[in-house]
C-alpha cells in the first residue's frame, strides 16, 4: 500500500469511528457535526460557517438543522438579510453537554497521550497537506 492509499484508508477508518460514536450518541453524522461545532466553538454560527467547516452539502445541513430545530435543540435567529445564526436553546445546551463532551473528552485523551512534538508535527503536516491540496483543487477548477 502506498502513502496515499494508507492516508485514505486511515482517513476513511477515522470517519467510520466518528460515524460509530455518532450512532452511539443517537445522532446522524450531520447532526453530530452541527452539535460538535456548536459545542466546540461556543458561539452562534451560520449555516454557511458549518458548510465551509465540514464540507456538508447545504441540503444535508439544512435537513440536520430542521431536525434539531424541531426537537427544540436549536433555534434560528435572523442575523442579516441573507443569513440566520444557529443558537442553542437551554434544552440544546444540556443535550450538547451530554452528547458532545464525551466525544471531545475522547479526542483530548488521545491527544494528551501524544508528546508535544507529536501533536505539533501532526498539525503541521495535516495543515500543509490541506493547503497544498486546496491549491490543487483551485488549479483543477481553472482547467475546466
């Protein structure tokens, strides 16, 4: 297996683990992503913010938002003419604390088990890959 294949295999398996924990938490992957971002960022977000950060399609995100809104976990408040911010309800705050904190704690335990050098190097490399891949994607767009 070459390096690209190993990278993709690990990336896909990691996504599978996030899917597994989302299911154990009683959430769809997209609901889990929305709740995770709201928990982690601790400030109101727009749907555009979440689409950009997660890569979810607007339609998939909209379905997750509607479900979370119907369940009383979030409300949408008008931010400006074109967008609304996603705001946690009191019920949502409790639920996010119950469901997202265990996930964040798992991630924190994994990262804490690494040396500072391992954490720094991992971030440098993943950020470098992202920046270079973004350039490749933009260059591809220009070829069309």
